[in-house]
C-alpha cells in the first residue's frame, strides 16, 4: 500500500488531486489510524481504466 504522497508521485499529480480522486470514488483508499493508504492494485486498476476509457482520460 502506498501513501497519498507516494501515489501522487507515481501518478505525477498533486496530493490534492489524489484526495479528489478518492473523494470522487475513482481511487479506493484505506484508512489506517490517521493515515490514508492506497492499495497498489487499486492504482493499477485506476490506470487501466484511464487507458481503456478515453473520456475518463480527458476528465483526468
């Protein structure tokens, strides 16, 4: 599982954008105590959806 910071670096987006994707339900996260973690598999699935759905890529 990756932190929000690690996820933002992997996707080349801001931390705020990562939280926005989480809040929009486009990226799944898990709370561990006060920390938000994103499973690596969920990041890969998000990227796959971006690739397969041109409209989603345009919104991203």
